[in-house]
C-alpha cells in the first residue's frame, strides 16, 4: 500500500511540545498516513557541540509519541552514526519503501539554512518538503532569490502557517540546568525522564 510518510528530522535534545504540535499539524493538514521522527546522530550544523547521548534522545522521543498511533520513531541515523545528512537518510528510506511518498518536515529556521545542506537537489527528488512557520523566522518574500535555492525546491515545497509555539530545546536545556520549571513545555513522561536521569543538570 502506498503510504504518505512525513519524516521529521532534528536533534530532539529534548523533543518538546513545539515539535509534537508541528508534526500533528502537518499530519492533519496534508493528510499524511504517518509521521516518523528521526533523531540525528550528529547534525552537520551542531558539530563540536556536545549533545545528549543518542540513547537518551531516542528514549525521550519514544516516550513522547507513545500515545499517538500515527507517530513513530526511527533510529536509522543513530545506527548509522557520524554526521547525519538528510539526503543520505532519505535515499535509504526511499530504497526501503519504494512505493511511499515522502514529505520531509522542517521549521522555517531550518529552511532558511537549506542552501547550505548537502544534496538539496537530490533531496527534493526523493521527497517533498514541508516548511512550518516558527516565531522569529520569516521567509524574505521580496528577496527569495537571496536564499539561492534550486527552482525545484520551490516547486516541491509546501509552506504551512500555524499558530507559533515559541519553544526551543536550547531554552529548555538552560532552564533545567538552572533548576527552573519546564512543565507544560514537554510531555510529562519526557519531563520525568529528564529529572530521573539528571539530564541537562
Ligand atoms: P535547539 O534549540 O537545540 O536548536 P530546536 O528546538 O530548534 O533545538 P531541533 O531538534 O533542532 O529543535 O529541531 C528539529 C526541527 O524542528 C527543525 O526543523 C526545527 O526547525 C523544527 N522546530 C523546532 N522547534 C520548533 C517550533 N517551536 N516551531 C516550529 N518548528 C520547530
């Protein structure tokens, strides 16, 4: 059966309700069959930054999506190790599920950096893109050419406006470190997991 699969890549350090709301919105508005969250081993844009172990990030994702039957988590990038390039991941997924139609999901902040990604032209052959609004990041309407993206990108990208949730993992990590509350920014299971394992302290 042909499935419309949304693929949501990121560091997810940790996964927060901003991510979950984005995924649910894309699932619903684009009529997808499922959303697969793919935590990166090492993001090309976060080289040199210490991130939480893949095992913790994967576990938090699994806890966060557990009660949603159309959400799943894949450890494909963690298993592969090294720097995680989305185009390589999509190549493998397309190979494994040749009949599926893929939609790669990202926030506007990521889209604004897309011209620096490896294999963008190939990426949009393998999947369509879904770009979701994110507070503080705007597409420069008048000067789109400043983004220097191949024309195929614009043909294969859906822009989706949604009520902004100005939540970032960076801020959550900082708050935990300072002992401040992060309640309601995460699912309760993820919050408990962070506290029980002393992550971000
Ligand atoms: P960090 O603060 O550590 O950079 P983050 O909160 O941006 O983390 P990532 O794991 O880097 O989370 O993001 C994964 C994807 O989710 C990216 O494409 C990012 O644009 C998108 N995203 C994250 N948070 C939001 C949000 N609040 N609204 C819209 N998109 C988001």
